[in-house]
């Protein structure tokens, strides 16, 4: 299986959205990149670039200044949009979130 058929977690604006495949995520963020401007477009470009250039299980928008990204909510990709599913009372790192899910 190539990387485009693998699932990927995307963190954008401190929300984690799991995508069934990198291909779906890439196409979504490419369209968003073309349809936005300013800081939103910058976030989409960062995610699109990370999807293209890495094989990482998680990619993010890069607005953390080199820090580990935090998650304040969980979203779901439905059809052609991302919808909010859950908000956390306190922010959590991606690593801590994944560790909790395995328990």
C-alpha cells in the first residue's frame, strides 16, 4: 500500500481531523488552498506541503513555532467538509491524545 492510501491525522487550528487516506486529505487541503487567502491559506499550504513531503501519521498547520501542536477539539471529515465533533476542556498534545486512545 502506498502512502496515499494510508490514513492520516491532520491538526489545523488546534483541531484534529482523522482522514481515511492521505489522498482525501491532500485533495481537501488543495481545494482549500485555492479557495482561501491570508492566514487560512497559509495553514492549508503548510498542511498540503506536509502531506506531499512526508510519510508522517500526523501533519499540522505549522503555526506552533516549532512547538508540539496541541489539540483543543476533534473534528470529522464528512462529504466535502470538516465538522466539529468534540471540544476538550483543556488542550492536549497529539502524542498524549493517541496514548489515551490506546488505553
